[in-house]
């Protein structure tokens, strides 16, 4: 079979067999990978003058993939995270191709060796307890929408659930009574249970009596009984943050998103002395390294650590002199 005949068949089997059947990948993963190859094939058609069905597997070598990624950054102004996400999809395909077409192993290994770009770690933004309380007090709880918004924001700030997890919650996901918690399906299709505080449990007990009035099983339905979209949650949060700024001026200096509420929940757990490994389980992080960003953002912990350091006495020691030219070169870098 020629390389041109191999590639379309490989792509089809990669999506239908590897992603859908063997991995049971989520629709979000499939959509992300699909978009990557749409962009790749459009770039190939413009660069090589070949339609997607006419491409050879050999056309997709390491220099071509690097050129494609560079073009994404230049022409579409994507960030490094998005670039690395596209590279992840390409690597997944070539790992599959390595098993299916070992004759191309040299080319495939060179593609798999393309490194992801390093990027600056973004500062974690979070809210203080006073700012959270001001936002929770903003919705007009004399209306059904106001009570829904208040309950949604309270649950988000206490549990740290992602917005995608909150909007998918069904009423049956809430367990009240002893050991009250909420069950959700998070990233990687991992189900987790998050405990509820006494305040959140009491508020949910009341809310559950009217959340299904509009004929919906969703915990937070829209006015028509359907589910909320992530954009709808962002809009309602922005509306209530604007109201809260009049009573809490510090909010005027902050950009508040649903993910900031998630960060705030994590920081409150950290301030309460909860271990990072527990916070990682709480938030549904794949690795504890993801949770450690909150340690870097916690200024009070850094100040406490600084207080334990012995002060510098100001005495000068002998100046260090490298004993080798190569060491001197390395020290000067």
C-alpha cells in the first residue's frame, strides 16, 4: 500500500478505533483532535498543493509538522498552550501510526521527538473571603433566577468545581444528610465526591425544592428548563460582580471568572492547613504538581517561611574562584 493510500485509512482508524472504541475518548477530546487535523490538512493543501486524501504519510515529517506549528503561532496568533495542545493530538496519531506502520518508524520517531514549548506560568488569581461574601450577596434572592444564581455561586466557591462540572450537575448528584456531598464527572471522566459545608447543605436543601419547578432534572436549569452554558455562567457572574463592586471596592481591581472561584476555594483550603495532596483530590487534579501553584501564590506562607530563616549577618566570606575554564564558562551563563 502506498503512503497516499495509508494516510486516509490511518486517520479514519485513529479516530474510530483508537479514540472512540479503544480509548472511549470524550467528545471534547475527539473534537479537539479533529480540529487539529483539519488545520493540519488545510496547511498541507496550501503548502504542498495536495488535497487531504492525496497526502502521503511521508509528507508529514518532522520539519513539516514544525512548520505547521510555527504557522499556527504566526497566522492564528495562538498561545504556547494551544500550540502544545495541537502537538499532543499529532503525537497521539503518530504513536498509533508507529504500531500500524512500522516501516515509517524512523520518520515517526522524529515527529514524536518534537518538544513542546516551555511557557511562563500564569499567576493564580483568587478572592478573599470578604470579596466572596460580597458576590454571594449580590443576586436578588426575591426572584427565582436570583436564588438560582446565589446557589450556583455558593456551590462554586465552596466546592471549587469547574464550570463545566457545575452546569452538568443533576439534582440526583446532591447527597444531603450525614456525609453530605455532591458527585460530579470531571476531566478524564473521573468521578469524584466533594463534601459540603453546613451552610451549603442547608442552602441546597431549600433550593432542591424549587430547582425542578420548570420541569428540569438539572440542578441549575435555565428559565426554559434546559441546561446553562459556560458563557451563561460567565455572564451571570460578571453581572453580580459588577453589583458587588459597589460594596467591596477591592473587586474593582480584579477580573473575576468562574475559574477564579475555583482558585479561591483551593486557597481557602490551603489557608485552613489542608495538605496539598488532599486539595488535589478535592479539585480532581491529575497530579499534585498542578496543585502546588497555590503554594507559590500564597504570600502568607512565604512570609512565614521567611520568618524562620536566619538573618544574614553581613559578614563577607572569601570570593569563590572557579578552578577550571569550563566551570568558569558555565558559571558565567
